[in-house]
């Protein structure tokens, strides 16, 4: 009995006033900060062709774009295109993106839909709805994306391909 009392006293003395509670491990969460904003500007090269019964002309041109990305999936763009003086186009588009491949340089497939005014030097301006598809590789360099797309004009029945880069700020 003496040994039992001594053991109880030792255990009580060792834990006197102490609260032994299990501890939970501390988990560290790393949040990747978004370095870019929602606005972007871009430049691209286009191939333009006009194919009517009497006139077959082709030209290379440049496109400037200004855009706002509302979220990962929806954005808006304004595009202005000029060539050697024979062609000009302005348009505004809604952009709908879907991630295809997610890594440090994610790839997005996107669809464009909008309205443009196309002007050829030898004809009048034509207003038309346009639809298009594109592929975009994000974060190729810091705040820089590359893209390729094609817009199909519902009125002039032509596809205008565009290859370019954009800077996000």
C-alpha cells in the first residue's frame, strides 16, 4: 500500500497544475500572389485577304488591342488593325476563356464574339458581327502572354488570323 501511495503522489506531483493537452500540427499555407491586374495591352501581326470576283488582294498588317479581364473566364477587348493602307478594321469583342492546361505557364482556349467595322481602300466600310477562337499561353515571361487566334467575319466571309503578345498591368 505504501508503494501505491508513493506512486500516486509522484504522478500527482509531476502533473500538478499542468494541463496536458494534445497539440495540433501547424500547417503553413502558401498563397501565390497575383502579380498582374485586370487590364492588358497587346500587339499582333495579321494576314488579310480580300477575295472577290474581280479583286484578289493580300496584305500583312498590325493589330493593337486593349482589354479588361473581369475574371479568369470573362473579358472584353478592343482591337484596331491597319495594313499598308488598303485595309483597316476596328472592333469590340467579348472574350470567354477556359483553362486547358494548368502549370506555371497555363494554356487557355478562348472564344471571341463581337462587332467590327472593316474598311477596304477601294470599297465602302462594312459593319459585321465576328466570332473567333484562340489559344493563349499565359506568363511566358513576367506579365507577358502570347496568343494566336482567328476571327471570322459573318458578313465579309473571311477569317483573319492574328499572332501576338500582350502585357498585363
